[in-house]
C-alpha cells in the first residue's frame, strides 16, 4: 500500500529524458514512469496523474 510518506524522485535517464519514480518508506519502488519526457514539466504532469501532489 502506498502512503503519504512515499518519496517522489525526478531524474534524467541515460538518454537525458526526464522520468519519475515513487518509493515507499520501506525502500520499495511502488511506481515509475513508463516513458521518458523531453520536458521536466511533462514528466511532473504525468506524475500528478499518478498521485504526485507536490
């Protein structure tokens, strides 16, 4: 189960595309972007559609 203490990370992959991942408090990755984004804002918008509130 995911919770409010999950950590969201935005990073650039080896192709310089933006991706996100969501990590639970136990260190397990509980969500991640399925594609890379040229613009960080597009990546954040996708994360918001998947529960990101930041």
